[in-house]
């Protein structure tokens, strides 16, 4: 769109749509991760490291 010299507002709108789609995907992926990997790790006794990793990823997602 930039190379085609499209109107700036149209480009910003498309970028916002892509960001929203990625955020939605991240939420679904995080939910799957928690329900599978995190639960499995906690059941196996590796709760401290798993919770720390989960906290780090949540901090990254909330920036």
C-alpha cells in the first residue's frame, strides 16, 4: 500500500486491522498454552518455572 502511495488513513486502518487479528490469535494461542502446556507442567511438579514463564509472556502481551 505504501509503494502504491495509498492514502495514509487507509494504511493505518489496515495496520490496525492486522494488529487486532494478531491480538485475537495470541489470545487463542495463550488459552491453548495454559490449558495444555501449563497444566501439564504444573501436574508434573514444575510449577515455579512454569508460572514464571507465564508471567513473562503475559507481561510481553500487555505492552
